[in-house]
C-alpha cells in the first residue's frame, strides 16, 4: 500500500481540493523556456497586428452606462475571438480567468503585458478559487472576463462561472463576439481559433447586459446561464456573418445595436 506523502514535520501532506488548487502545472525546463518565448512572441504579434485592425464597436453604450452607474461587469466571450478581445480590452484594468496549464502559463505572460490582471483557475482546476478572486476584483472596481468555452472546450458551450459570479457580486454579464472580414481559421484546433489578417475590418458586437439577482435560487441561476448561452450564440452568428451582409442592412443593424 502506498504511504501518504509526508511533510517535513512528518504529518501527511494535505492536498488542496481540485477546485481550489491554483498551483501552476509542473513543467520541464524546456517547457518553461517555451512559456517565456511564446508569451513574448504572442505579445509582439498582437502589438503588430492590433493597430492595423479597423474595429467597429456595436453596443458599447452598455459599457458606458454600467460604468456611469458606478458598477462593473463580467465580460463573456468565446475562445475563438480572443485576439480581438485582448486588443480592445488592453490597459483597462480587466481581470481574466486564466488556467494553470501550459497554455495558460504563456497566455498569462502575454496578457499581463497588455495590462490585464489574471485570476488563476479554470473549469477543471481551481475554478472556485478563481471565482472568489474575481469577486474580490469586482469589489475593488475592476471588470472581469471569461473565455467562456475555454480552456479546452467543448466549443461554443458556455461554462456557468459568469452566472454564478453575477449572483454573488450583483454585477451584470456582457456577452460579445468579434467578426473579421479577413482571417485565418485554425481548423485543427478545438476552438477553430481565428487570426485576423493585417488591416482586416473587424466588428465587435456587445449584447445588452444580463442581470442575475443576488437572491436568485439555483433554478434562476441556471435560467440566466441559458440566457447567456443564447446571447453568446446571437452575437456570434451576427458578427461572423457581418461582412457578408449588404451595406444598407449593416447600417440598419448598427443603428439597432447602438440604440
């Protein structure tokens, strides 16, 4: 029988609950070098690509109204559109939920250089600890963000974290998606990640806020989670078809979303 791990004092080592365990994944020396290199390369690529994007924002008035009321909000978006989200949200004090695996470690290096904060955790490890940390950041006046189908999918299936956090904090959820006129799609990745081409026209569409009452029961939280899923699908479908629509139709829809 395998003996329990011992601390230096000789007592059994107490392993943290997996939903509170935010220790970074143990990596080899080579993998740690990769984390540093990839983090710098991704940051540099964003600094080159981002300024060339011609971004049209639809629904940004929701951001302004929430902030004008002295509140903060919870961004929710699909992993596929992370590049646009990172560029638009840079240096705004936004805190993102970040996994502790290999991909999460280099991602953290890149986004923190863009002025984001990070709360360690994911749907598979450290999730509850991450939610507690994000609630604290909301209390301190920061907005927070989730790549809602990350870190590993399934694609376009929203995790419940934002609805749970919205109930705890009283802050609304803002779902959004970015569409590109010209982009590379990484077909073999789980999320079919999209990398916009230089100087691509881009649209970011923000859904009206979703509020979750702080006294909501489990059933109502689940309903709000389903509402968020539908909102994410709605903005995704519109944003990704945006540049195939006739110009007059885009003008009409833009007026509606900016009302």
